[in-house]
C-alpha cells in the first residue's frame, strides 16, 4: 500500500502542477492537464523506481520526514556530548544548541536540498529519552531517496553504541 501511495503522490505532486502551468501557458487547460497526466505518469515511474531502489533495507515508509525516539541508559549530558560528536560525521553542521535541543543542517546534494535535523535530549529517572527528527529544508520535497532515514538511523546506531564501544545500549521508546 505504501508503494501505491508513493507513486500516486509523485503522479499528482509532479503532474498536476506541470499540467496546470502547461494549460495556462497554451490557453487550453484540458490539453495541459492531459499533458500533465502523461508527464506525471512518466515522472512517477522514474522517481518512484529510484526511491524504491534507494530505500532497500530501510523499511516501507517513504516519507522524507522521519522521527525516531530512543531511550539511552546514560546521563543526558553524556548523550548530549555524544550527539554533538556524531552530527559532524553525517555531515551536519550544528546551528543551534541549548543543551536540550540541538538543531543541525545538512548540505544540499543530488538526493535532497538538505535536511534540518533536530535532536531533543530529555533526562528521566534512569535513562535519557532522545527524539531525533529529520525534515527536508525545502517543504515541498516529495522524496529524498532515503537520505533522512539514513541520517536518523546513523544517529540511533551511534547512540546505541555506549562509550565502551558495545552495541545495543539504546532501545526504542
């Protein structure tokens, strides 16, 4: 079902605007909408197939907006310091940091116009809850070919490696 939604989102997200603009330009809206339908079908096949190829092993949620919440059995200051160490490796540049809420940005590349990665570190009684979000900088982004998911997963994996190097310290909340 997610695959069908992906193709429909691409069909209407690319074909309808193109068709309306082509129809307004030519003066015949019906002709433009038919041209937009064909354009949308072609583009949804191309970009949808590329997206499916790039999402292998990442799950079936093809949204460029990704959120993950994990619990890390460590002090919030240690987790915060670890987040600041990990972000430049993605590579992401930290643009705001108040000790609890970290905001970083990635640069544009062939997959997207860049992301805004936010990490919220909330201490609790015996562990730290970390919320990681990746949102495209360009709001109208339909697909990012898994770049946001890969960034969030890299942060979760890195937080799951405790300071001694053993995997499995973080758990989904």
